[in-house]
C-alpha cells in the first residue's frame, strides 16, 4: 500500500520510521518532510496547510492512507477536506480536533462531564481578565485559547507577572489570534505525565507513558519550548494511577466527545498532573506529542498501520497494543538562543554514526538538505533517542549518542530524565 504522511518535524520522522517497518507498505510519501525523513520516504514540497494540494497529490498517486501529524492542519480541517476527496485519513476531523484547538472548549467539556482538571475561568476581554486577577490566588496559569506551538502557557508567580501576561497574550498578541480568548486556571503542583492513546470514536487504547521537559534550561528554568527531551515510561505513572485514569479520564473523554457529536478518531494526548488529590488533566492534544512520539513509537511492538487502520474503521477493540519491556530517552539538540532568536544554516556532522546501531535513533526536527550537506533549519534541530533495559541505561545511552553529533551553536539540556533518580 501507499502511505502519505503530512508534516515535517521530529514527530513525523518517528511516525515515518514506524510506518517503514510495516510489511504492508510499499511506498511512503511525506509533505513536506525533512532531510531525515528523505531517507525513508519521497518528500514532496507541499505545505501542510495547502489542503487541496495535498488532496490532489494523494489522489493522483493513489495513496491508500494519509496520516496527519501536526496540530494546525488538524484544527484547520484537513481531514474533512481529504475525506471529501475520497481518501482514507488517520486523524480527527475539525469538529473533534477542537479538543486541542480551543482550550476553552476542552475545559468546558471537562467541567460538563466531570473529568478532573484545574479550576478555571475564560475571558474574551483583557479588562475582565485583569479585574479577575486582583482577587485570584497566586501562582496562577494563563493559557492562550488557541494553538501556540506549545508555548502559549504562562505560569505567573506575582500579580505583576500575571498582568503582563494578560497584556502579552490578549493585547500584544504574542501568540497571534490564539490569544483572542484567555483561560486563567489554578496552579497545580505534582508530577507531569504524558499519555498517548489511540481512538476510533468509541474505543480508546493506551500507549506507554512518557514525561516531557518543556523548559529551555536545566533545572526546568527558562522559557517554555516545544519540548527539550522526554523519557518513557514514567516511573511515577503506576498501575493504580493508570486504572484511575482509564476509568475517570480516558474513557469519559472519548464518550464525552461522542456524546457531543464529535467522535474522535486518531491520537488523543493526555497531559496529566499527578496532584495530591489524584491525577488531573492539564491539557489535551489531538495528535502525537513531539518529542513524546520519539520515545513511545520506537518501543511499540504492533504494526502501526494495523492500529491506524483500526482507528479509521472503528475496529480498535480488536487490537491488543503491546510495548517492549524497556525504556527510551530522547534529548533534543537545539540551536543556541531557542525559543527566541537563533541562527540557521550550520552544517551538521556525525549523522552517519547512527547507521546500523540497534536501539539508537536520530530524528530530524529542523534540518535542511543543501549543497554543502544537511544543515540546521530550526530551533529544535534533532531528537537523539536511545533505548536501554532501564531508564537509567537509556539516559546514559542517549547522552552518549548526543556526542556523536556536532554543529555550530549546538545546545541541549543536560538533565533530561534526571527525575528517574528520585523514583
């Protein structure tokens, strides 16, 4: 069969690698892809938001399955456009992708259906938000309602910080139209855990847990990023917590979306906070996390095509999801200055070091193929992932592998997975 993957980051590279291992697949296309994906698929220069172009290409090439990776095209309705063109698509339709596309929608959904989450209020005007802050308990969390590349969340410790945050999001439009509406919610404390799940509209299957590191600097300092590294599984996500989440969070979410006339097919990412009062939902994403996909998918035993087709066909209940009894750690190699100002175009050396090494992966996030070789082309450049029997071994292997890669202005955190020492 022929498969088309929409996207061009580390998540899509991890998906492409998983798809390439399926004996069912003869040909993989990727739009637009990147320099790493090009080693596994034919990359085609079509932008992810050019829905009609994607549809025309997929029809012309007689593609059997389209897999949509990023959030923007999902929230924008790419699945609806492709399905209308007669294509089979893995991913939620626009009316279901709103689960990530609007934080106000997802918070209201959780309140309506009794799904545990932080207390919150939603605001359409900056004046009303500022007035509310005067009597609010600190610290407090401000969230731009729409999509903001994982960066539209501000944790404010003082009233002044919170006032400035409202100004940034709603008045200065730091995150564009994502800040037209604002969610202000209570600050929760505890361990963060990411759990990816497959859904077919009625059935939900849980993948292995992971934990992301969002802050740019060691010790969780600096600005929020798209993710500086991750590990899987999380030792803090116990069997007891899993049972609670399946009963009170995962199943109710899928049932709530179906009850609202928005059946969800694809991947729901649950960002959880393990509080003293039990697990609560921090956020939903309507697709694979990045870099979570880079530690979860390499550990999945199933043929990913079997699972995705079951999601499309509504037969996920027949699938038994299985993961290797090991661990994986991903360390992001970024451009110095990310997530603010950084330079591009530096030649990357050492990529060949990963060839033929079992359990080691280098996923391209921001790279470009040029006449002088593969160069940096983004803030997050490469995700270096390694497996190990234990999390500690996987962490050692991943950091060892980061030394194989060199490029000017290379930057990374040195404490990814350090929390496992406390488990």
